[in-house]
C-alpha cells in the first residue's frame, strides 16, 4: 500500500502490521498519523509565514486527549500529492516537484 493510493486501504495495511498486537488496541486507543508536508503547510499558514515550533510527540498526545482517546503510537510520514487515474495538469505539476 502506498500513501495516496486509492486502491490500498489503510485499515488493511495496519491489520497486517499489527496482526499479533491488534488485540491490545481498543476503541479508546488510537494511532496518530501525521503527514509532514500537510502539517508544515498548516503550521506556516497559521503562523502567518513563520513555522510553529512544537514537539510532535506532545502534540500527538494532546490530539488524542482532546478526543478522549488513549495515545498508542505516532506515524509521521511524508506522502506524495494525490494524483487521480487521469491526472489533471495541476496534479502532474505538483508530482513533478518531487
């Protein structure tokens, strides 16, 4: 499964990874997934051109607490921009920047 791949499901991906450990996760436990590129853009936008300084682990735990969930794990990744089956010129341009 590749991030942004519409044919792959994240549920299937994580069930394969946590097959043996899956029983330890309940409805209250949560895995926080953060896309580095998206977080960077949001940070810069909300910081009015300046990036926020933050601790990813504390930030993730705070997100879980706000939703009354138990923080279990953080996945921090960098996904390529979405590209459909018949990509538009804008999608091709974004992917070409990689």
